[in-house]
C-alpha cells in the first residue's frame, strides 16, 4: 500500500537533484559522437533527441537515443517510488528528470524537447496511460508523418487521459501523476513553438527526412 504522506522537504529536494542529474545525461550527443556520426547539435534542427538523431541516417542510434531518453525518465520516477512508496516523490523525481533533459547543465542548459522522456515517465507512472499516449502518437504519425504534430497531439491529450478512465470507474484521481503529465505537456508545447509555427505554414519536415 502506498504511503500517503510525502517525504520531508529536504528529502524531496535531494530527490529532485538526483532526478535532474539523471535526466540531464545527453544520450543523443554521447551516442552520435561515440559512433563517429558527428555532433547531433550541428545537424538538422540541432535538437539532441531521437528525431534529430534519425536525420544522421543512423536508425540504430535514433532507436538507442529514444530508449535511453525514455528510460532515464522512467528510472528516476520508479526509483523514487520504490524508495519512498509515494507518488508525490515519484512525480517530483520524474519532473526533475524531465527538466534535466530539457535544460542539461552539461550543454549550457540547451537540451531536447522532452517527448521520449515524457513517454518514459508516463509508462513508469501508469503503464496503461503510457501505452495510450504512445498509441495516440503512432496513430497521428501514421496519418500525417510529422513527428512534432504527433507529439503535440499526444502530450496534450495525456493529462485528460489520466483522468477519464479513473473517473469512469469512480476511483480517486492520482493527482501527482496528472499534474506531472500536465506540467510536462506544457513545457513540450513551449519547446515546440518553432515547430508550431512551421506546422501553421505547412513547412514542417516529415519523419525520416534528412536535413542538408
């Protein structure tokens, strides 16, 4: 049974720091450099995430980046949940890992857009929610072949999806997880401001397109 009392503020602070450091590991940069594919920040959009790594032409590196970026968010959340048996601590650790990915100290606070880390967080927080979010991403991607649009649709819907099934069953809402989903979704939309502009102009590149 989960502990309903959140840990002390000092403990939560340390949890946030640990989550941030874990989330700040820039796997896209590390993998592309180690594989001799150059610095992903000098390719395409300059983003360190899997979609931009794919523009190097290395599908293996893109898949590894996707899994590792998702995994670091999931690991932060699950470790905090295991240590404290509390979703407040889990959500704080997961949110801090998400911020670490977006604003890594090692890269001058210029990180990724957080989509893969978001899915890792949702799968770890409540796996049916994570699967629903991923399915919505895949459906949108299959219809439009645009990664950013798929991310925007999926992340915007996830906080709602976290509430609707629970409400339908008459169960209390897991508010920390819903707030985590909403927090991450807002930041993802902010980080996609340029993508939104290109979507409105009809110039957003499609999945798999190589940038010059």
